[in-house]
């Protein structure tokens, strides 16, 4: 059965009318990624949780103004990034998502569609043992993501985990599409190296 809130339009209308279930759906779907992304900007889990909470308050206050020019998730993450940057600036930090790197300086581990050219050995054979070990591996991957530089973490969370369109990610972070691809590529390489090392 399809979730009744999978459609942005239905979810927005339900949020506008104050349906608790709609907010709970949006919160469950996005909150952990919001905190993860904010933590890369504000450098503190506690501050990241506060920024995520401020983001949800802003979403509920301003949902009537959502115009649908971007996805609802893109809009929520744009609010988060603005609040996290404001918090970082207030705390005397400056976070740039643009690393200015040239795309052709990277190893080509992915094809033009963002898929692995050569799968990590983990995915070559699925066995019951590997399924059981999966929880440990996912904890390891999550820990690696937490150590990524802010730009790489932001792009990985928004593009790969949340599935936002490349154009939305670029707009939210204020970076070029080429730089977004470089950051995503580097983040994926780091995660893949960590997986290869673990395995």
C-alpha cells in the first residue's frame, strides 16, 4: 500500500491543515538526515539537533508559503542549510560547500549515471552471513559519513540519501553542478574505501 503522504501535494495540504500524522511522516522521513547535514555545518550534534528543531518550526510556520518550485524535501533542506549557516556564523565558523576542485582530477570509480563501475566486493555475493553482518557495516558507513567534510557530507546526504535532484542540491548549497559532482564523487570514494578496508 502506498503511503498517503508520498505525494508532495497531499503532504503539503495535510501539513497546512495541521494533520499530526502528516508531520510525523515528514519528521520520520527527513529528521535524521537534517541532523546529519546540520552536524557537518555546525560541528556539534547538540547544535545540529537544535538547528533541525528550528527548521521544523520554520516549516510549520511557513508551509502555507510553499510554492512547489522545488520538492518539499528540497525546501525543507534549504531552510535547514540557511539556519545552520546562520548558527555557524554566529558561533564564529564559516562553512563553504565549494571546494573549487576540478572534476577531471578524480579517479573514475563511477559511470555517468552515478553507478559504481566496479561494485565493492561486499555486493558481489549476498549470503545470510553478509545480511547479518550488514548492521555492523551500516554502522561503520554511518560513522564514515559523519567524518566527511561538510560539503561532501551535504551532497551525499541530499543527493544520494534523500534523492534530491542535482539542480536542487546545487541551489540549496549554492554550488555549481560540476562541483556538486566532484563532492559526491569524493564522498562515495571515501565510503567505498572504508567498505573495502572493513571487508
